């Protein structure tokens, strides 16, 4: 795997790693001239444009355009500019090929959504090469590739018109734009390259109608399917005349059955038809009739054709045979001739090849060689040359959708005497060398030996647990349905598993991943049993589709079991209970709001029935603006023997009025969060009791008009309403309105407080608000005498159905940055101070002390409040440069931040993911419970020995002096 991993060591010696990715490749353009570095320019589904080194796969340069700026097409102009078309054809950019600097950007006129088409001339003189043609939003533009100047533009928008191809015929001074009008009429515009004038417009209706896209086969022939997809329609146009020729597919390919479609490709004189069973390659013969050139069984992938010499073009055919891939490069004009034939072995966890891009080069013997860029099913990228995989990139890690953690195996205690003696010798040798290094007496050989020993004895990369809880496995699930286990020490991939490649369920052809959760975490049998994780997927985008239930071993990545669920999968609820085998109980809610219990064991059903009266859940309909709470009232389908199915009973519902409120965000506490104490001692030695409830939900709604971009409405039309709701009873504990506020809204809930972020239209600034909720029903417990006599109510049972006596404190502050994601640090015992971890618009992670978001802050705190640690009130939250967890690094396209408690109470592990991955560990209250990793034990030992020696010498001298005094 080719990737860039950066290690940083700060003064606290906390080691971090950072991995850069690009995502699944959509387009690729090779640039391998004799002079300069050989590279390939790619655009990806993560809206990334990147230039990769063809020798190593490393990233020369990269730009992430953003979530709302998808890349439509990419090409190279004049051999030095990378031209990209994005945002549905409305934004055209030119980047400098060597270093990726933005040369110019042109925003194009836009009338209505349409296809985005880019045409970069390559066969003409220098003067014509400097113009690129763009169609998008109903307009055709001619743009100078040198400075982005608009040379001319022409509107081609008509209601129902779908322009599908823009091209030039050979070396003509004209341009063709062709498409369909209402899928019943073929339309061709003949346009002057010089001024955009329409020279000729041709139209012709086709009675059967057209389906899908048309494809340019030769300079004056296009092909398309008729509306019934039973015949191929060839469209010939020349000098204003248009003619159709319809050929029934069954007449030339009798064995074709099922749905057919034309594969979008650029094969000069050829085109491909995809059926359920095969790919059929067609060609027009000399008299204009369709003939079948070849038939390939699935899975087969064809590349676009490339020119190697004048009049000779080739394309690649990739065919799978179990774990092997056969690569054949064939000539377009003679498919029986092969310029290259190779077979490579692929790892089965990469899946099938989904796209292939080829490039030719000249060997030392003047013959032609070929390299192939493969886009795999798991979104990885491989370069194949001369029958070998030159490099590979795990770019599926750019699309992480969920993550969890797993402990590493326990280190075995049993060791031999020889090993102990060897380890003792190595330990003594290492400390002696370190002592020589400290005293600056080490020779170059000693320094080399020290570095070698450090690498060999590196604690952070071991595959066993450590006593501080720093070494773990981060298990991530990607959009491609692949599960990776990453080592926290250096970020390497320990194992990976592609679920689709294992055919996890019959009849589930395209499962979409949904959730990753811990399934089994052995504690009592940790030496003999390994933990496992649960992966849940749906067999399609529809919520009525059935689900897939897969359990994976966390240590090895092997699939323990997999089954197709007999019901749909709407929601997954992990429960805080485990059975006798330490498997965590899960509830799967189907589309009928029936709950199915897993694992399906007698032990789990006993535990669930014992706790069923205390289990509640809620569902949210974001479109209708409705929240509903449920409990369980017995078995479902009484006439069947499914004892693990339970009916849901609706307890409450909240309907947010559609004309005034739109759901923006819902946030809850982490299920595994530990609260050290419910009591909070304030400045005057008074005690406030936190309202601690795992059923506390934060809901934020905004005005429907304010759902657009910032500034799209006036302050009078925008508002944000924040709710604190109890999930058991549906009771609204608190409600506050922020007038003139607009989204996007980000929020985090922890203990008894919630922090949320939004934009203030009146102040033209971002704001953060904090709400803290306290339990007044325990106010009587402030009397020490009652506590001594045991007359307090601290141990009395609490029912959420009784109306809670709560008091709320809140405050708002200005905040400099826009926020993408927000979370809070977690520690093992909940003692350490909290920090907010904020993913900023600059794709960095900022740590903000929770004390800055204390609602009790005042402009002039009293002396006792200062002693408590309350910070004087300011209207703006401070941004301290040293508080950036990522320092100078960026986690491009950051989507999530995960915090993991270590065994050391002072330390939190932080994992951030987006297009990049980043890992570090932080100590919000500093490392008060451990020594730093670079602590000089040798110097400490010398100091102790010196002190002991000094004591002995002093004692001897004192005894001699005392003896002399007595003799006087």
C-alpha cells in the first residue's frame, strides 16, 4: 500500500499518524511525456483532483473541492494545464500540471440542470488547442485554456432538450452538439468554432422513442436504444440530413435476455452492449450493418481506446478467473491481434475490477509497452505493468462510514529463562548506551545501535495490549462494504475483509453498509477468546429491503457467520446488556416497527424479558417533522413461533409544525460515557446535582426558509429552536428560541450539558451556545447532618414518569470558525476535565476547554469563583493556536471524530476521518498520572546512586568528625 504517513513527536512525546487518500477514481488522464515526471491525473467520487506519481503511486498534489462541488470531467490541455469541470458544468478550472496551483477559475452561465460535457481539442494547431468547449446548464461556452477568458457562449436550452454529446469531426472548424428532445426527436446543432454561430440545425423524430444515452461510434454515426430497449438505433447525420436504422437485438444476438444497456465508452468504431449475462461488442461493417465482433462473459471490463501510432488504436479487455485477472490489449481494427496478453494475481479481498484506464510507453527495444490503472470493487487503486502490480493504494479508506475499537490480544506471561536473561542483557545494554548518549560520549556506532534497538523494541507497534491502553485496533467500515483493522501505533492495516466478495447472502446482490458495532468483548476469557464486531447491511436503498447480519473476528478479520435477515432493517439499537458468552444484545427494528432480538439464544431472551420494562426507543421522521417514542408490549405474531420478535407500543409523539419548524439535528449522549460524580461543588461551597439521564435528547429545529445557505434569508425570517426532550416520556424539559439564527447546526451532548453551534444572522458571526441542566429534587442533600444520619434521598429510586424538578443555566458566545463536526473527550473514569473536539472548516481538529463554555461565567468573578476555576466572561471564545490537535496537518473532508478512553485516566485517544485519516492521543488535564515516554530513567538512576553515595560519604565524614571531637 502506497500512502503518506507522517509521524510527529511533540514535547509530550505523543506520537501521531496521518494518512492521505483520494477516494474511488472516476476519471484518469495519463501524462507520461519523455521530459518531466510521469504522472496520472485523477478525479474521484470524494470530489478530489489529484496528480499521482506513476512510479510509486504517491501524491504529487491534491485538491479536495468540497461536498457541493462534484467533479464532472477532467482533461489535460496544452500538455501543461489540468482542466476540470464541476458543479453540474457551472465551474471550469485550470490547474498547473507540475504543482497543482490554480491558474484560473471561470463560473459559467446556468439556465437549468443538464448534462455536463467537456471537449478539449487535441489534434489541431496551437491556436485552436488553446480553446476548450464546455456544455452545462443549457449553455455552450468556448473558453480560453490559457486565461479562462470566455470567447463566446451560446444558449441551447429548450424545454425537454437533453444535449448528450459535444464533439468535432476531424480537423473541421465546426462543432457538433447532439441530443434528444423529449426522448422522441434527435437534434443536432452544427456550430462555428470561431463565434458560436449555429450554422445548421437538424431534427428528426423517431416514432418508437429513445432510451438512455447515445454514443458516438464514428465521425458521423451515433447509436442509442429504442424506448423498449429491444433494438439498437443507429443515427447517421451528414450535412443537415439525418437517417435512422433500427436493428432488433434478438436478430443478431438471439441468446440475449433481460435488461440491456449501452456501455458509455470511447472505442473508435466499436460499442458495447451490456446484458444480464455478457458484454457484446458490435461494429458497423462496410455497408453500414451491425455485426457482433465478440462476446465476453461477466465480469469483464473494457477500457477506452488509445492511439499508439497513426491509424492504430488499442483497448484493454479485463476478464476475471477467480483470483486471477487476464489482461489483453487488442487492436481496434483487428480484434484477433493482441498487442499484450498478461495474467496477474489479485488479492481476493479487493473484489472485481470496476474500471480500467490504459497508457502506452516505448520500451528500450523500441517496442510498445502498456500500463493499466485498475479501480477495484473495494475502491482501491492499482497500477499494473509487465504482469506485476507496481503499486497499490487503499483509497477505500477515504470513505469511512462508521468505526469502532477492539482490544489487542493479551501478552502471554510464560517465557523461558534464556529469554529473560537475553532481555535483561539487552535492557542493561540499552540503558548504558542511553547513558553514554546523555553524557555525549556515544560514538556513531553507538548511536546507530541505539536507533536499531529502539526500532526493534518499539512498544507502540506491538500486536499485544499495553498496560496504559494505548495500543488498540481501530475497526472501520467503508462505503464499499470493506472492513479494515488499523493499528493505533502506526496506522498500518492489520487485516481487511470485503463483505461483497464473500457473497454474504444469496439474493442480496448489492448490499449497502449500514452500521458497525461491537458484538462480543470477552473479559473473563480474554486469554482464549477473541472479540468480534457486527456489520449490518441492507440489500438495497429501500427501507423495505431485508438486511444482512455478519459477525467478524476482531483479531484475524475472518468471517465467523453471516445470514440474511428474514425481515427488513430500519433501525439498529445496541443494548447495554450481554449474555453469558459476553455477546452484546441488539434490537433490529423493521419497517413494521417490530423489534427483533439478537443474538437469538435462550440466555439473551431471559435477559431481555427481565429488562423489557426499562427499555424504550424513539424514531424520527425528518421529512414530516415527527418524533415518536415506543416501548414493548409483548411478542409479535402470536400465531408463529418467533419468540425473539416483539411488538412496539407508541407512548408519545411530538409533531413540529411544518410551516415554522424543520428538524436540523438530533444529538444524544454516548452510551458508554462514564460520569464520575453527580454532584458539582460551586464557589460558595454549595452543591448542585447534575441531571444525569441517558434518555436525554437534544433536538434543534430551524425555520423552513432558513434551510438554505447562510444569508439566503433575512434575520426576521430565521430562527433556531433548541429542545431538551426526555426519550421515555416525551416531556420537553427545556425550550429556547434563538431569533435570527440559521444552520447548519452541530451539537454534542455529555453528562448534563449540551453545546451547539449555528450562525447568527444579526451579528454576522457564528455562535456557540451551552445549556446545563441540574436536578433540584436532590437539593435537600446539602445538609451534612442528613447525610451523616442517612436521611438523604441519594439512593431513592428515580422514575422518569414523575415530573422532574430541574433548573437550566445557559449562555451564548461568538465563535470564529464554521464547524463541520463536533464531539467531546471521554476518559476511563470520567474524572478528567472535558474538552470539545471541533472539526473546523479548514479541516483541522481544535481542542476547546469546556470551562470556556461554562454558563456561570461572569465579567467579574469573585475570588471564590476564581478559585473554582471560572474564567472571566468574554463575548468570544478564544482560539489558541497551540490547541489544534492536528497542528499543521489537515484531515481533508473531515466527517467524523471518534474519542476512545485509554486505561490512563488522563488520556484520550482521538481518531478523525474524512478523505484523510488522523490519529493522536491527548491529555485534557495533562498527564498527571504517568511519566512521559522519553523520561530519562538512566539519569534518574545516576541521580539516586549519586545521592546514596553522597549520603554514605557524608555519614562517614560525620562519624570521623564526631570521633575526633570526642578525643579532644
